[in-house]
């Protein structure tokens, strides 16, 4: 019954928070979701038409594997079904929030927290602003991975408590669903939590001379990890395989501006680094304003000054949003990271009252999360992590590591509160309690007294405006501090009255949970509210421009370049095969091509306001037949120099390194000459008969069919992106070696005569991986069914009489 009550509360809170989705048929406007749908348009359409999976798509960046865009695995049927049951079949966004509630509730129960308090702790974890602002942005895979972290940790702790079977079950299911979310960055952070936990446990097992028990626990958990990995091996395999050739891999260029390391560029990794004092938004949400470009206050000093200078109201709002929205060190944020000041107070109580081994573990996790989130603002530590810690340089937006601190705050806070409430009230206990209370209130008051937000920059800004902004910022901070003090005082009074037996357990838990819920709800709804919802039919992202409709009159196969921010937008991918797109892991060579070649060609087009062979050399080789320079039909501009889907060349320019290869694109007519790296690919000759014809006669994402006719031996270049794993070519059914030409394209040596040429994409990582996924899912099902059988059997055993 307690668990039914808990699940019911989680369901009600989830539905109420996202009520427009359930009761009005609306959806949250989520940029990354829209971008993802645009990116996956070809894949989804192919699936609906054929029932098959498109493993490759031309909709983005001229072509790339579909692994990290929208790929389904038939072998994951069982894991997906478990996920749907676990989330009560709720729709996206509601699903992730409910999962977070339920998973953290289970975690708190496993750590001995009473169910009433566990409900409050679960609500706090699922309603922290970092989680919900990420949902608003559309980072669904990220928040889903965050939601499953507590379930994995619950299973691990159960195993170390010698609850072998139920622990193995929770860990295996949790880890499978965690990996199914396919957000390796969050899973990596979970691994950091687990490593610290394991090291602390190992220390205690060594002290108690129980290394054999530690080994047993690790062995059982290893079984769960193997099952989870096997059940999701397809995703892991394809992600690992593609990672070597994506922007996470090592660039082959050695030019001075290229950081020739495996992983992401350091500046890119630390682009989103939280300020060292910005972490205090965990207890004072608007310490740095809130969200970029969004001011929710009223009648600011700034507005009064601007009105006195006759500034129009709409401009006043712009100034307020720009200067009073967010003033931290990050490029922009969608909202602060706030976990409830009450939770922070409970964390301080946990430092005083929780068991030492939990304190060592969770304080370490909390501090690590803070330090990592500071990124470039704490170079001495984080640059070492980037340079030496395995895999750390694969991930960007290090401010995301704050989830470690949020996890630790909530868990240690409720463990500490539970231990406090179980103790008998005495002077020593009350002394610690009041010290903890004074610590959090003292910290808040110090923030209020020494609040010193940065001044706005710019020599031309009038002093009256500068002073008004500074006054407004200080006012925002102090109002928020007093708000936090109010909630902390409520928590202190409630706990004190309970310790003094002035409140019943039921009243105490309802009131404490209610105020935690109220605190977070009022902050969260500043960032997710009615303005964030829209009717599906009103979604403008998927409405074609007149230019799109004009281009679609051409039914041939070609690519389109949208001149408006082409490499950070996937709306074009929804309607066409696009030169650009939106994805966090482009192919490395294509990223090189963008920065070294395509950007220059686009700038040339924009500056000269015309299309010529000089400024469309590589774009034409990519078969860019149309450019979009606006919204109207006349903004669809045809590139008459596009090379087509494939062409025969007259000559080959041989180079000896990737640097020479990409440099050669500047002064080589790619319609008649192919640039080939002679150290990687061998061609039979340098002069060919380029007078032959070749045409694409059948297009499928995973299979391209061409017909060619040429008098002598020819070298054909195909306007398709070269990818070394999975693509196979045949000429009249006989295997042919795929060469790489022009840095990113495919080429074939074709004998004289008429021929049928077929490219097929058949990566073993998918076809073999899917079979292994089936095996892992079957093992997972056996574990789930078997574990429930033995658990139910144990429950049904008669209780022995006294």
C-alpha cells in the first residue's frame, strides 16, 4: 500500500505539472526534439514505407550513419517493453519525470529512508530545475539517462547489502535502460559515482577483513553489467565504431589550427563552464539572474530610467530581458540549477548525522560535481582531467556534471534526515541540529550581504543605466535569498517540532514534502509554463517555406544548402537532402571540410551575391543543386555548376597527406580532376577518359544503383560521403574497392563498357549486433521472470510462529 500511494502521487504530480499535454492535446516546444525530427525525416519515411531501417541518411551533412539519429533495433523489444511498463506508458517528457520520481524513491528505500520521506526525496530529484529545463530544451535522452541513475545505484547498493537477487535484478534492469537511453555522457558521470562508491566500500571491506564478500558483490554486479551491455550491444558497438570517425575521434590534419588529439577541442569541451560562485544557485536560484533573455520581474529600476528617457516599451522589455535575464559566465542558459534550499539544508544535516561511509562517498561526489562543472574556471583541475582522465575529452558542456552534486545533495540529505529522526532527542543532538541550521542560514545571509553582481560592459552605456542595472541585480539576489531563508526556517521549525514530539510523523512528512514541492514548483513553472506549449498543428518548424516547395518540384536526387546558419539547423533536412544539419557528432572529415572549405565558399557566395565555379567548387562536388537565400519562392537559387550524382574525371591529383588533400581542393577543378591521397589509396593511372556517362538509377538510403558507359577505363567520383566501415561496392556483381576522393567523397575505378554499379551499406555492427541484442534481451527477460518468481515465493512463505 505505501508503494501504491507513492506511485499514485508521482503520477498525479507528473500529470499536473505537464497538464496541457494530457488535457489539451498540446506538446512542449522543444528545440532539440524538433531538430531531431527534422534530422530523421528520411529515416522515418523509409521505415514507414518499407518497414526496414535506414542505416544511412543523406538528410544531414551530405550523408552520415543513422546510428545516433533515429535507429531502431528489433532486438531491444523486451527492454523497450520493460521501459514502457516502468513508465506506465506515459508520453515523452512525462515519462522521464515519472521515471526519475520512481527511481529515486527506490534508491531512498534501499538506503533505509522511510517511505513517506522517500516520496518527498523523489519529488525533489525529479523536479530540480536542471532536469526540467533540460526537458524544455528537448534533451530527452539526457534526462532519461539521469532518471535511471538512481535505479542502477539502488541495485548496486542492494548487492553490497547481500541482497543478491533483488540487487542483481534492479542493477541489470536499471543499467540496461540507462544504456538504452544512449546518452554516454550521463552514463559516464554515473560511472564516476559508482567508482567513488566502490572505493569507499573497498576501504571498509579491507578494514573488516571481508575482501571475499567484496569480490562476491563485484562478481554478481559483473553479471548484471554483462547482461545490460549485451542487451544494448548494438547501440554501444555502432556508437564506438562511428565515434572513431566522428568529431569525437582524432583529426587526420596536422595544421597549426587543429588540435591533433583524440576527442573534442578543449575550447569546445569547456564552452559551457559554470562560474565558481554560480554553483550557489543550488540554494539561491536567481543568484545569476535565471535564464538568458528572460526577465520575469516587474517595475525594475532599469525600466524607470529608460521610461524617463522616452524609450519605447517594447525596447524596454528587450533591455530588461538582456540585462536582467542571466549575467553568469556561460554563453547562455535556459534556467538556473536549483535543487531546493530545503534539500541543501538536509544535506548539511546529512554531514552531521549520516553514517560516515555514506558521508565520505556522497560529499566526494558532491565536491567532484562542483569542480567539474566549473570547467575552464578551475583550470588547474579540469584541464588535467581533459588531458589525462580516460574518455573525459569526448564530452562537451561540462556544466552538466552538476547532476553529480544534485544526486549527492538529495541522497545524503534524506539519509541524514532519516538518521536524525531515528535518534532520541537530547542536548547533543539539538546542538548539532542548530549548528547545521545556523550554517545554512549564515551562508544565505552572507550571500545577501556580499552580493556583488558584475557590472555591465560598454563605455557608451550611461551611468544612470549602469547604476539601475546593478541595483536591479542586487535586488533580485536579495529577494531570492530571503525567499530561501523563508523555506529553510520552515524546514527547521518542522524538524524541531517533530523532534520535540509536537508533530506526528504523518503531519511532519506531508508538510515537509509539501513545502519542498511548493518551493521547486514555483521556480520550475517560471521556465516551463503555458507559454511553452503549442498545438501540434501550430508547429512552424515543420512548415515548408515557399522556397522549399519550389525546390521540391525537382524530383531528381540532389542536395540543398540553406544559407541561413546551415550547420546548426535541421529544418532544411526535413524537406531535402541537406549540406548542413544539426548534430553533436558530425563526421570528423566533414567537419574539417566545413571549417577549411565550405565556410569560405559560402562567404564567397554571400560577398559576391552570385554563384560561380570559383565559389562553388566543393559545393558542386557535393551536388548542391539549390541554395536557399530567404523564404520566398524566388529565394530558391539553382546552382547550374552542380556536378550531379556521379561523374568521370580526366585526371587525378595525387597527394601524400590529409593536409595536402584538403589544401588541394582550393585550386583543383573537381568536375574534371579527382584529389586522392596516394598513401592510402592506389589508382592504376593518373590520366583517364572522362568522356563516359554515369547516372543514378535507383536510390535507397542503404543501397545506390548506377549505370555507367565509358569507352576506356575510367575513374568515377560519386557525390556520396566516404565512410570506411560498412559500405561495399560491386560492378556487375563483382566486388570493387571504394576509393576516397576530394577528401570526403567516394570513387571507383570502372573498366570500359556498360556496367551496373551498386553501393550497399551492410555494417556488421548492426546486423551482428542486433542478434547479440536479442540474446541479451532474452537473458534479461529470464532474469526478470526468475527473480520475480523467487521473490514472490519468498514473500508467500508462512511467517514462523513465536
